[in-house]
């Protein structure tokens, strides 16, 4: 076959790649294998022909690939692609697919399937021993609990329809990852060129509150003495955050962010009352829980019997969580932005007791100021030890309002939120899930989504190791995506220790100081990034050196080089477990 014939051949893989371009995917975060020859060939042909296709980004680890795609989508709102290798690559996604699923972030994932012929019956037939070992009964079952949709390409003749359907599902709220597979024989199939009909596959339109529900909520709020609003991810739509400010100011409703994964409400606003809803829940007579999965934990606090709770969410009963319950008067399946527009429009026509609103606004503003002053008092240097509060206060002096903060510090997340407050939407992100290691890949995705932004990731030492830092920083240098990583290093898994102490506060583990969570065989974590990606690497133990080193690290990032600062905090334990 000559070169002209090769270029004229149009396969399922060619159509698949075209469809990914048509649906708006810019990047394919790839960990390629023996199942992808036809896809690699499609990319190569497109390059030769000058045809625009999504850019392939080489990812040495699959979980980093998916975290990068999630980060990109969280900032831009546009789903990206991940290409992985059969069953083994699928399994290597690990907890990253949990994060994307729980965070309701759209991602397209493709994995090859083992060739289904053995004797050369079709192009793409098995030609390696791995093609046998990677043949499993239900590859898609690996991810079935973590994706909105999954399917297999049976013929190239409708491959574009499959891509369109996948993306329609992925981007319809509640959004989430989708998973498509295809064997080599199908990807090698010759097909007719297929038209672009993506415009006919629109996602679901946003839903809003019913009229009777709107009336009920407004009446309850107008009668309330101590209303409360709790949210976690409303700020994924930056316009919703603006509507929330207007809504809360009209009635002086305080806002508490419960484990936030976005900037949902300006954290310097007088109505922002922090990150622990428990003290306010006990006194509330009306609670609006909007865009949150767990507004409170029942074993820690319960509202008063007469408190009216209204739940507004794209999935208000959490259909993908087998056991879940928050007592509420009504659950509304509605988009936060659309609902807030309705609420604000309705309030504009109502008679509001302005004296009551003003009194509550002043009272809450005073509480806000006292709360912040109490937090500030903890930003002190005591001896030679670096506290999380001091570290976060120093960070505050080297970032600006436009800097994007990624927070995966876990047990220090509340410290970060309190001492590094973000007030501009789109400048703070959490993983939205509970699997650790998201921050490094996410930083690369966010940097690719907007190269003009300065990106800072904050991570614990355990989470840093989970993030596969060698792969992350190899990618950072190759794709010119520099960012600053600050490690809150307490040399152990503090979350595990704290959870143990909740259940067994006077147990033998406490008495003997043995928890099996210590990393007290110290490692120079920053050097991993230096070796793999040429990052600026520093370890800090002296609190007086910290401001200067953080500033130098930030200067390195702004000059195009990633930086990692390993900050040694108080250890979670000095007792060895072995």
C-alpha cells in the first residue's frame, strides 16, 4: 500500500477522532498501549494532512491523566478526553474516576478492548501474549459504578453517534464521566466518511423550581428569624455565585460553605460565616441546602424539630449513594443558578421587613468580624515549629486575587480556607470527591485550560505521594505547565489518626501512641519533582525562612519553572510503630 492509499483510508478510528474534535474536546490525556495503533495512525495522518484534531498529551500514569482532564473541565466547563489501555489502564485510573464522578465533572474516557479474533481473521487480530492476558469477562464493569454511561463500539458505521451520545450524557446535569471501549478490529474497520451532526445532540436544559415550591420557600424565609444557607459546589457556575450574593443580601441570610470545592460565596463578605455549619444548624428555623452532598453529619448535629429544611440540587436525593438521608420539608431537582434567579425575581415583588433584615445583617456581620479576628490570632510563630496557620498566612502574602488555589490538604483544609480566603469565583478548587492524589494532575489540566493563570496546589505529604509526583512533574516540564506545590508535611496520615481518636479517644492506640500512620522515615519529597521535571525544590523547617522561600518559589513559577516547597510541620507522632 503506497502513501497515498494510506492517507485515503478512512477507519473507525479516524471517525472517532473527528467526532471528538466536533464535540469540543481540545486535549486527549493519553496513556497509550497495544490497543491504540489505529488511533495513533489517525493522529499521525491528521498531522500530515493539516487536519485539526484534539492534541494528545502523554501521561505516564492514568490517574494523573484523569485528574488533569477533571481540572481542565472544572475551570473551563468543557469536557476533555482520556485514552487508556484495556483493563489494566482502566484499573490504573483508581480513585481519580471516583473524584470525577462525585464532583459531577464531565470527562470522556476511552479504553481499547482485547482483540476478539486470534488467527488473523481481521485487521487488528491478536499478535501478542498480552492480548490474551488482558481479555476479561466484563471490562466495562470495572467502572460501571463510577460513570454515567458506558458502551462498546460494535461497528464503525455509527461510531460518531456513540461519541455524541457519550458527550450528551456526560454534559447533561448532573454531569459526570462516561466510558467507551472498542477492540482493535473495530477501530481498524474501513467506513464511509460520516457527517458532523453534533449540533443535534444537545444536553438537557437546566431545570428550575416549580411555582408552588418557589412560593413555599419564600414564605418560610420571610417568616424566619434565623435562616441559614449551606452550600459546597454552587460556585461551579460563577454566575450562580453572583445570584447567591444578591439573594442573601436581600434577606440577610448567612452562608456556610461545607467542605467547599469552589468559591461559592465571597469569603470576606459579612454574611460568610465560615466552614462549620453545626453551631448555626442548632439555632436555625429555616435551612436552604443548595448544591451540597452532605450539609451536615447526623451523628454530629441535628436541626430543631420545627426547623424547615429545603434541599435544592441537581440530584437532591443522591441517587448514586445507596444509603443517604437528610430530613427535609421538600427536595427540589433544580439548577442552582436558575433557582436563584427565580428567588431573586420573586423577592423583588415582595414586601420585606427591612428593619428585621438590617438587624440580622449587622448581627451576622459582627459575628463574621469576631470569627475572623479569632482565626487571625492563630497566625503566630511559636518557637522553631511551623504551624499550618503560619504557613497559610505566609502563602497569603505571595498569591494575589487571581491566583488559582487547589486544596488537597485534607486535615488542614479548614485552615487553608480560613487563612487563605478566596473571594473571586474560579480561584479555588477541591477534588469534589474523597480519593487522594488529585491535585498534581488537576494543576496541569487547569494550567492548560488557562496558561495565563498562576496555579498553586496545597497538599499533605501523604496526598503528594498519592498524586504520582514523578509523572506529574515530567508532564509539567514537557507541556510547559508550571505551578507551585506546597506540602503541608506532618509526616503521616493525620486523617486516619483523628478518625481513630473520634471512636476510641482513650483506647490502646492513644495510650501507646501507636497508629500505623507515621512516615517518620523522612524523605525529601521535593527532590522527586526536581529529578522528574527539573522543578525548583526546597525543604523548610525554620518558620523565619518560610516567607522568603515561598516568594522565591513563586518567582520560579512565574519564570516558567514548577516549584515544590516541602514544609515540615509538627509531626503527628514521634512513636515508631515497628
